[in-house]
C-alpha cells in the first residue's frame, strides 16, 4: 500500500516527516508481506465455463440420456393408451376425461 500512498500528499505536509512516515510504512509492508506469504495459500484460478460448454457437458452426461429415454418411453405409452381408447378397445370412463388427460400429457 505504501507504493500507492507516496503519490498522495496533503497541502502543508512536512516533506521530511512524510519521507520518514513513508519509510516506516514501507518497512511494515515488507514485514507484513513476509508473514502473509507463509500464511496465505493461493488457489488456482478457476476457468470460466461458457454456457455452450455447460450444455455440452449436460447433453453428453449418462443421466441426461437415460432421462430422455424414459421420457420417450412414457410418451409412447401415453400415445398407445390414447390410441386404444380412440379405437374403443379400452373403454374410458363415462365422462371421457381420461382420453383428454392422456392427450395433454403426451
């Protein structure tokens, strides 16, 4: 910080006193840097992941592909049930709500 403070002065400052204060700050900073170097552990910089990379990772994941397969199977069963009700092979309830539900779900 002392590196930056040397550029700022206040009108009426005593240059000799300011020079002595600057040297004290510099010594304190050097001592502080030595102590902090041993205490601070720097983590490696994390790379920003773009939206496109996240989508590639999601679409290529095994769980996502299994989920898509299950959704396709569910839709096929709903369409099959709707078809069976339309062909009167399976008789829907008396209010005809089930075919509408199957249609909207598929």
